[in-house]
């Protein structure tokens, strides 16, 4: 397996920036990992906030605690959209894709340098 392919696969299946770590491009690895981690934090906090809102409505007796009602509320919240959640999702997807492409390209450059 080539170095570029291994780096791209690491960034694809492990975490954004892991391919850069493999290629010893530490500053870029830190950038990709930091952005992905921050975006992941905002995704998790937004989902958690929505879950707590549903739990509070169940505890107050406003809604019944059955799966159909809960699923309709989750779907309703997903359709209304949380800008923080959608922005963080877009950012994490973009960072992941850029990390994969970057790892592959840097790996190709390193392969060419070792072959020369």
C-alpha cells in the first residue's frame, strides 16, 4: 500500500488529521483535528440540548412518554433546523474531505521525493 493511500485511508476512517500525523505533518494534523473536534463538540451539545428539551416536556407532563410521540418530536426538531447544528455539520464534513485530499496529495509528494 502506498504512503499516500494509507494516509488518505487514515484520514477517512480514523479521524481528520490522522493521515497528516502519519505523514509527520504535525501542524496541519493539529489544525484538522482541532476544527473537527470543535465542530463535533457543537454537534453533540446541540443534540444534547434538544434531547433535554424533550425530556423536560415529558417530565412536565406536556407530552406522553411513548415512542411515537418522542419520534415525532425528534423529527420536528430536525426539520425546524438548528443553525448551530447545521453549520457544525457542514464544517465537519468539509474538514474531513479536505483532510483526506490533503493527506493523499502530501503523501504523493513524499513518495515522489523518496523515488527521486
